[in-house]
C-alpha cells in the first residue's frame, strides 16, 4: 500500500497569520492533535501541534551552564531554550509552528511512513505531491490498515 491509499485528504489547515487562540479552538473542536500551516499557494509551511501550544503555558527549559570566573558559559540546551522562548511569546501560526516537518510523497510505501513515525516520535505525517499538501497520515490511519 502507498501513502495515497490511506491518507486523509479532507484536511483542516490554517494560514500563517491564524492566531493561536483560533488554532487551539480548531484542535479542540475537531478533536485533532495538530494542524498543517499552508500558504496561499498550497505549499506546506509547517505544523502546529498540541505540543507547540503547550509552550504558551510553560516556562522555557533553562539550558545547562557553567559559571567560570563570573562568566556564564552555556554548554547544553541553549538552542532548546531559544526555541521554547520563541514559541512562548508567539501570537500566530507562523511564529509558533514547527517548520522542519517530515513529509512523504504520496507514492511512498506505508512501511516507510510507519518507520518515520517510530524513528522521529511523531503522530502525523503530511503527504505531498509536487510540493503541495495533499493529505495527512496519522497513527490511527496506520493502525486502521492492520484491521483491514
């Protein structure tokens, strides 16, 4: 089976200027855990997940640091701290979304989709065709194939 055979194609998407409040409402009302952010040209820009929204309620994780002769030297977690802080102060999809999204082509075998989900600890993978978002595969879609 290919990605196109099991993907959901009746997608709920948001634009880059969609507010965080609107995104939260969309996730709750549609009982979904993430939503793709799509440009006017149909290109996938990123994804906003429940995890991204949690950053609005959590203090950024403090990076590990050493104090050497009065100077603070960060040696672990500074990148994560900056990312947490960026998401904490965000107001719109483009400010809070995860931009580096793992995607698959519609012709990819579903075994590869499952492998990516496991390796990267992700719950959903966007499906693209010629660079445009055409579908989404969730863990539930993958498990449904076991039943059928």
